[in-house]
C-alpha cells in the first residue's frame, strides 16, 4: 500500500534478448577446444551457451536450415548448462 507521495520501487527489467552472431563473425573462444569444427557449429555453440546467461540467443532461420549451427547450438546449450 502506498501513502501520499510514496512511489513503488522500480520493477527489475526483463533481460533483453541477445542478437545471434552474424553468419560471418568468429565467435568468442569457448572454454572447450572447438578447433576443427566448422564456423557455423562454433557460432551455434557460442549462441547456445550465451542463451543460458539471459535471453535466448538463437538465429531461428539458421537453426532450422543449417545442421552445423543447430547441432552447435544444442551442444553449447547442453554442455554449458552442466557447468
């Protein structure tokens, strides 16, 4: 209940969704060795792992059409969730 000029404390903001990595961008280095994996897999892994620390980060079009990105995203999400 509020009285007079009192105001309610501000509500915490919802975490903003992060934009997925562009198709040509090299992702930041992960905590695991992904050398030898295709760029799309590494990007998916980075997006999947980053999805655990805030809003979901996923390129829905690539997830549906690019098997390397999809597998990388699923692996990144699953493996980073276990840590």
